[in-house]
C-alpha cells in the first residue's frame, strides 16, 4: 500500500502542474489575441472614448467642464 504522505504530495504536484498549464494556456491566448488587434482601430476608439471620459465635466457640474453646457448658468 502507498504511503499517504507520498500520495498527497503527488496529488499536490499534479494539481500545481495543471494550474501552471492552465496559466500558460491563458497567457498564450492573450498574446495571440493582442497580436491580431489592429492598432489603428485602437487609436480611433481611444479618441472617441477620450471625449466621454469625464461626463460630469462635460455637463459643467465638475471642475474643468464647459459651463456653456450647463442650463442653469446659461439663464
């Protein structure tokens, strides 16, 4: 019969090996998907989202906002 300590050590080793394999698989998938992205599309998306980064500032209710957009200050 096998020693219980060696059996548990073997289970831990197998579990850690599986966890490392899963981590490497996810890392490889991430690298592949990032290499397929078009940088020009990313730059265009960043330009479109940079305008809406501060919605409160655009409404004029936060520092740095355009006060002309605030209806209360226009009256």
